[in-house]
């Protein structure tokens, strides 16, 4: 009866999985460091060699080759074997293909090869170097899966194939990705290590500078390459070889003639077309593939107004025209997976070749010694020919003759056997001389072989000679160009001119940028021009002037902030609605933009610590600390302002000593104001590292929203304006700087159904521009607003009709220009001098004629130093 062994299912699963994992690692997925081949590739090459499918013979059907491999050596699926065979024949996959193909073996477009019954192949000439001397006892053999034959554990590998052709594979819990290299460079590195085993690593990296890909292209910078060669892991930045060609008058195209390694050309073209459709890439009019027998050629035709260099860099940034090769130099060393440096790969290969040469030399030595022994016996027999003949004639049979020769002539058994096997023609004088010459040659060969085995240096000299011979036969020039000068972290804005633009954001979340010259100056009271074509239910919410090199900070109703470069916003026509902002920012489904501000830079922390070191964990801790602080915080007493009259409100004037002291400081702050009148001031560097998923900007109370954000130096005064036309002015130094996830302090007290709509940083002598939803507005001097304590109701800033409300305000100078926009997308640009100054109680003048079903929604001030002089136009309908 069979013995039953109890075992838990957990132990059985664990052991079974470990056995499977090791089988995949050792027997399928990872290459051997010595010959650079996985078992399937090794079996294919040996099977072709063993069945005579050599370079000097005709090609043979791949189906026959695959069947032979499966039947004799590799008990797995035919598809995996054929795929491995095909890859060894593809000129765009291997730097030095090991198989010569005939038929359709796939393409760089990702087209599959033809069925194996249609294609033919044979060993490439360079593959014979991997198999050379395999019959000379140079490697160890093992039984095949069914014990019917033997197969090589590793090939002699006359070329350093692991580095020359590279390898890729995914095992269980690990993967390898080794790039291909130039044969000349790898051989030179091996020779240098043979000549000087203590060769400094810097000298080695000077010989092998970078990978050399079969698809050529460019390698941008060597930092990642160096890391990969030193540690076994790194990243190589690859880029297509591109040119900018003038295809016809004033029309240009970006033409790619070489692609990064392993980039699928067809998918690349599809990706470019998709990004153009999504307006992630702008200025492209057509994408086509013009590749032919002469070579690869992908043409990206540009629009007449496009800047070729800008489009090219957009292509590099968003497509695989620039991609990274993640190097992971993992290989089997003594059947154990190890991550290897460049030097370790070369050392293991050279050690293998040393063993191969030593075993080959011993094999040849034994063969030469055996032959010399036979020849020596034959010569001895010829010297006593008559006696030999008589002895043979007197013997009754061959065994007796052999024994008598050994006894009378003094021959060994092999020598006696060879004498018996000699043909009569060997007895001639000419044949005797041939034996004498052969014996002398054998003695010299034996001496040479013994000399090789006499020292390790002599063995390595043979290895060196063999490598140089391989280099001479198969070496070629490097294909992939290395670019080191002027290459660093890719920054698109370095190639984009800095120009002034108007950025508009609609309530529905469409954003675009236009040149400031789009909106010519008009007279006050004009109807404006159409600035954007909006859907019926949409309207412009944010309009501001900035430059293409600035950052934009987007604040949402969830109190999160996102960052975008202005040049990343697609430039659109005057009546285009723009790009959906969800295509540019990773907004949550229920998030929408409530405030947008441009920022030039974010500065650095006083202690010099980069904000890049901030983490999600640090943010969570800050929020927890704020929650605890809120639980124990005593609410700041609000300044009670009388609601009866404006005069009483003005009694809140701060004492003369409240004038803030102007300080010379480089520190800047981000000031945020909410609809409920809360003000928060935080050092700007706290927002310097905004992740693509956004960053918490402040902590909102329930029912509150963010209405504005500005960058400040922390000096001067702040002025808050409410929807109902009230304004409060107080020193900014009275707002304490707080952490990024705090709520802030009370800036303005509001009456029922009122809320803050705008705020500005002001200094003595400023003039404030105010506009209402019905298109009325005015300029008003800051002197009209006395400085009061923070937290008051403020004073009346503008007289309003019952159906009117304040929509925006800002500091303006006589030399500035201002742009107003309406909910229907109508925009008008005015010179500041067109707008008169009035007192606080005045309603002002008509700035833009607004239809009954329309309303002013935003205002942007174009400062004098940024505004280009424009001629005045007649009002446009």
C-alpha cells in the first residue's frame, strides 16, 4: 500500500510556487551571463547547428526547425519557440542578428511574422562564433528532458553576446532588461581588462560609453548610463533622429528618420494623431508615414503659424520620439540570478572564455599526443619493416599478430593496432617522409599547446586573440549617437519665446490663451468684440494677462491647488471656446476652478531645504495638527462695526501708528480670500512642489468658497470688496502668516446675503478700478478709503442700483489698459484714461454696453510695461 504523507495546503502551495518560480527563472526567462542566451535561444541555435542549417547551406523551413527544437530539446509551445527564432532574425531587435531569415519576419510597425510554414531561416555567420569548438569538449553537457540525448548547458560563446545583443525577460518576481552594445566597444573593453585586470572603472566607461541600439537614434546624456554600468540599474534617455525640413514655401515638417529602440512606428503615429486631436500637441496639420525600402521616414507636417522647434519639443515630451530604456542587468551566474555591473558582466564572460580555451587546449593536446603516439609507432615499424611483416605473416589471427608486435617490436596496443590497419601504400618512401613531417608538426603543436597551458596569462592571450579576430570579422561603426553637450533636464520653455498673452477660463471649464494684440483698444461704452464662443449656459469666469513662461495656479472648490505652465495651454482663435481644463489638470469629477493666478517663481525656503522634499505624509501630519489646533483655539474677537450708517463704520479707522513699516525682504506670500471674508497668508515656497494630483491650499469652512488669490510681499494694505459694494482696507501685516492647510483669519465682516467678490493689495497713491455686472464702473483713489482694523464691515465703495452688483476690482494706472469680458464671451479692451475717477458714492460710467440677458463676469488689467501700443479702433459689433 502506498504511504500517505499528510501536508498542509499552505506548505504544498508554497513549495509548488517556489519550484515554479525557480523553473521560470533558471530554465526560461533569464539569460546566462556566459553566452547571453536563454534556454530556448540556446536550443534553437544548437539544433540548427546540429542539423546542419549552417550559413553556407540553403535556408530551411522554420516549421521544421521549430519542430526539431520541440521534439528534441524544448518541451514547450511552438509559438514561444517560433517567436524566439523570429526575434533572433529581426534587424531592429538584435544589434547583430543570429539568424538569417527569408520571408516575412515582422516589422518595426509591430506587424507579426508570417506563419512558420511560410518562412525559412538558417544560422547567421556571426552565430557560428557562439557555437565554435562546441565539439572540442569546451562546455558541459546535460541530458535532455527525456534523457534521449544531451544538450549543452552553455555555448562556447566566441562573442560577448549578453552585452552585444542584450536581453529582456520577465521571470517571477524579477525581470531583466539589458541593452545592446557595439561589438567593437565591448571587445575593446574585454581586451583592456585582459591587458590590465585592475583597470580603473573610469577607463572602462571611457571605452564602453553607452549602448548602441539597432534602430540607431540618439542617447541624450550619460548620467543614467553611468549609473547603469556601475550598479546594474539605470535609465537611458533615447531620442529619435529628427530634422526640420521646409516642404514648401513657408511650410515646415518635423521628419524622423531613426526611432528609439523598441518604439512601434505605427503606434507612435497613432499617438501623435490622438494628441493633436486632444490639443495636447498644437501646430500640427498632418502626420504620415513615408517609410520605404530606402529607410524609415515619419513626417509631421506643421501649420503655417506653428513654431517648428516648439512642436518638435512637444513631440519629445508627449510621445515616444523621446523615451527611456530602463536598464536592469540581471543574469544567471552559476544558476543564481544576480544584478551585475558592466565590469562584472565582462569579468564573468572572460572567465567563461578562459575555461573554454583551457578545455579546448587540453582537448587538442590530448588529440595531438594520441596522434603523435600513433605516428611514432608507425615510424618504428617502418624501421623494422621486414621483422614486422614476418611477425604478421606468422600469426594465426589479428589478435595474435597484435600481441606479437607488442612483444617483439615494443609497440603499445594502439600502435600495434594502427600497424595492422596500415595500407600497403604507407610502405613507400614518400609516405614515410610524410609521417616524419607529420611527427615534427605534432611535436611543435604539442609544445605550443603545453605553452598555452603553462600559465593563465597565455590562456588569456589566446582569448584576446580570438576576440580581436571576431572584431575584425564582424565589427562595425556605432549607430546610436551620444549627445552630451547642452543636454540636461528637458525644459520646454527654454525654446518658447516669452510673450504677453490673455488667458480666459470659462465657468464650464474651458481654457485658452490669446495674444494681447487680439483685443484692440476701443472707446468707453463700446460693445466689444467676441472673445470666445461659448455654449449657451457657459460664461467667462476668469480673465487675466500673463506671459507664456509663468506658472498658473488653479484653485478649486475643494481648496486644492494645481499648477500648469502658461505655454502648456493651447493658443486658440478669438472665437474658439478653448481646451477643456480636465484634459490638462487631474481634477476630481466634482471639482471646478474658483480662482486662477499667474506666478513667476516660488522662491526657496529660508533654511535652503527644497520643497521637493515635501511628502503626502508631511501634509497629513500638518492637517492633523491644524485639526487639533482648531479644537483648542479661542476665536479671535471681531471688530464690531455699527450697521446703521456709513459714518459709524468709518470710526473703525486704525491709529496713525498702524501704517505698516516697509521692509526690504525677498520673501513672498500667497494670500487667499474666501467668500465669507476669511484671509489666509502663507509663504509662497510652501506651494513650490505641487503634484499632478494637486495640493491642499487651505482649509475651508463648510459653505465657504475661495474667491481670490494673489502673490504679495507682505507689506502695504489689503482691500476687500463685497458684492453689495462695501470695501474694507487694513494693513497686511495684521494678517499673520500661517501654514498651508490652515483656515486663515477674519478679514471682513459681511451683512446677510453679501459676500466678498474681489480683493487687492494696495499702497498709498493707488487708484482702484471697479466694475459691476451691468457694465458700469469707475476709478477711485485709494485715499477715499481710510485704513481700518481687520474684521470690519468697511465703507461704501460704489453706488449700485437694485439689480446691480460688484463683479471685479483691481489697481490700475493711467498708462494701463483693461479688458472686460461678459458671460456671452464678449470682450472689450480700454485705455485706463478712458475711465473717469469718481467718489465712493458714485455709480460711475458705462464701460461696456451689456444686453439684458448678458452680464460682465471678469476683468483683467494689462499693465503699462506689458502693454504694446495699439491704435484705437472703432467699436465693433
